[in-house]
């Protein structure tokens, strides 16, 4: 690959690799990281063991864009009464080893995103407890509704990072016909 070819895009915590499909459809090679071999990532392993040097070596001319979809299970509103978090003012303080480990993984993911050669990056997580972590306050955040981008769910989602200046975050409201109603007892 030469400098004139499309630069690769990076997908951390890639899962099914759907987040960057528009980029790969446009000809950008995909470099992916996940701990599940079923997703056939470029690098298969624990995110804590991945280095910026490894990633930069896979993209000698830099990345066009990077995306990280960190595991939302611990940060989910469905886990509010799980004992993972204690409220301290406006912050959620991790109380379990699992919550502390998730915070370590998010911090390492952000360190990777900041260290790679890439003009723009986004870390996403549904609007919930990740926004209540003090370490996230140093990063620019916008909130979007997935239904405004073609999904059938509202799914309010926080985006942090070096977000492209031309990106317009779109939000929806409960009851709007752009998305299906949330099941009774949940708040989408």
C-alpha cells in the first residue's frame, strides 16, 4: 500500500465490524482488534496487551479514522443496582473488581487512540455510567440518537474523542416516530 491508497481505518473492540462498514465499503482497509476469535480480528487478544507501536506498524502512513466500541455491560443503566458503582456527588465510583478492570480497559483504549497516527477518533458507549467516570471529563463528548442515523432504536449514545469538525450530532426525543417505542419499563 502506498501513500496514495486509502488509509486504513481502525476498529477497537470490533465485534462484528459493522461500525466502520461505510469506510470499508469505500475501499479503506480495516485493522481490527477484539478478544473473540469468532470475529476474525486483525489482532486477537486482550486490549490491555495491545500497543500503539503494534497498531502504527500496521498502518505505516497512518489511519484515516479510528473507532472504539468498549464493552457496555458494566456501564449499562441496567446495572445501576448491581453493586458495581457507588454514587459520589455526580460521579460513579467503581466498587467491584470488574468495574475497576473495565475502567482500566477504557483508559488503555483511550491511550491507544491518542498515541496512534490518526487525525480523528471516537470512543462510543450508550449514554449511561461511562459518562459518570471522572477520567472521561477531559475528552470532548457529544450525544447522539442512533435512530437519526438509520437504526430503528433511539439508543442515546455518547461519543468521545477527536471528533471531526464537520460531524453534526443528532438527537431524538422519546415518542418520536423515527424509532420504535422502548419496551415498557426501559428507557431507550
